[in-house]
C-alpha cells in the first residue's frame, strides 16, 4: 500500500524533533516530515505546514488538547520510548489515533495509521464480567495497544497488550495482575482503545485467560460453569513428584499462571515460577498452532536446570504441570511416565466428579465462579 504522509513532529526540543524527522524522511520517499518545538504556537505551525499527521512526543502530550480544538479532524499519534500513566490518560482524553515507540520507523507508523480503527470509546457499565468480556474481545482479536479506563471519580487504569496478550497493567497503587483485578471491579467506567506498542516493562507473564479466571459471571441467563481447579489426589501426586530424587520442583499451572507448587530450598521459587510461566506460554502457543504435532512435553535448559512443561487434562481447561530437574539427570522417560500418571488421575477425577457431588470429596469446597478448589 502506497500512502503519502505529510508529518509534523512536535517535541520538547529541536534536537529530538529534528532527529525523528530525518529518520522518517530518509527511509521512505512518500514521507515528508517537518518538525517544531514551538508548543505554544502549535496552531500557527499547523496552518503553515498543513500536515496530514501530527506526531507528538509524550513529554509534551498536553499540546494535543490545543491541536484538537484547532483541527478536530487531524490525525494525532503520540511517540515515546516509554509512556507513563499520566501521559496515557492525557492521550486517551484527547482521542489520539495511537502510540508509536521511538526511535520511530515509518513501517510502525503506517501500521498504526492503516489498521482499521476500532470503536475508540465504550461508554457504559464496565464492571465485573462486562469489563472481562471487553478485555477478552481485545485479546481474541490480537490487538496491540492500551485499553484505558477512567471512572467518574477520576480513577484511571490501563492494560497494555502485545499480539493480543496483556503484558502490563497499572491502576493507582496496583501493578500487573492485581491492577487488572482492581479494574474488573470498577463500575460505570469510560474505556478508550489506544493502538500501538508502548515499550513498557513486562509485569504480566501468563495468558489473558488466566487474568479473567475467577471472575464471577452474574448476568441474567449466565450458565453456571463448574471447572475443577485442583483435586486432592492430583495435588498429592504433584507433592510426591516434587520429592522424587533428581526433581527439584513441581508446579501446577493454569493458562500459564502458577496455581500452586514447591521447589528445592536452594532455588528461588518466584524466579522458577516466572520461568515456568514463560515456558508454559510458549507451549500453549505451539499447541494452538500445531495441535496435531504435539505429542508430549516441551523443555528448556536454564543453567544447570532443565524446565519441563506438559499439559494435563483436556486442552480447553488450560491446566499444565511444570517440573524442574537437574540438567544432567537421565529422567526423561521416567518423568514422562509420571506426568502421564498425573494426567490419567486428573481425567479419572473429572469423570468421577461428573457422577459424584463435590461435597463427597474431603478438603474440597464448592465455588460459584470456578467450581472446585482445595480448601
């Protein structure tokens, strides 16, 4: 697609705006880039240059308000190496087209400008499952950008997505998965979608399904989904697996999020959990793309340890087992047998649960949102 763009770059200083203008103009003949640091006279600059697109550095994002009042129809994109929450809120309130990371490449800018624009705002109640559905739709569609929320009492929060997966979220004092949980409780929120990558630090490692897991569905006519979270004998087998010689740790995961588990005292449990989440994420993606070719576990070597992830139970439930072993230990075949035993136990327990009330199982409680959970 051949698109001609006349770009005005607005930055806090001439050096920054000039460098960006040169990089854009030098790499694509159809791009004509001008620049200015005259923020106070931005209306005059727009009238003089007559741009089709205005790139605004996040450090001067407040100028977008003046641009909108002067030329409401003008396409505005924010550029930033890393945009903060205040700048995101300012950009969302003024309805920018998207966000492009700097150093800015023409192709990245074109992707933001040419991608079909989703509905920018979703006005209405945005609490409980409704917010979860909105996030789920953005993830399922593979969006890249920021879902920004603002409440009438001026609480703000944002969820950053890359390739349809949340990688970061912030909401007041909350960050990561806790911020998502906080925003799912908000009511009557204003939601705005901002296209593009933000370059933020990753604070969410699991898949989006794991973030929404546990959100009660309370709408009228909502089906009662009873999903097993952990059966007592499955958990017992995992505990025994963790004590097996040469095995340094065993964890139960769901949708690439650690549910429970343990590892050897000399290992950092938080670091091990994050590494297994990453590997489980890869396993999930490979399984989705090549389901017929997946015949067993996926492995990765980190230093002197080997990480092994395999699925247990039906794929739609999203359960996985993550195991840490010594790299030099010849345990592949025996470990595979142990994982298959846990898988068979899981499936048998599911079948038994379909025929037996959950209250017959000691140590298990019924939950209206997720089904069974170890008490």
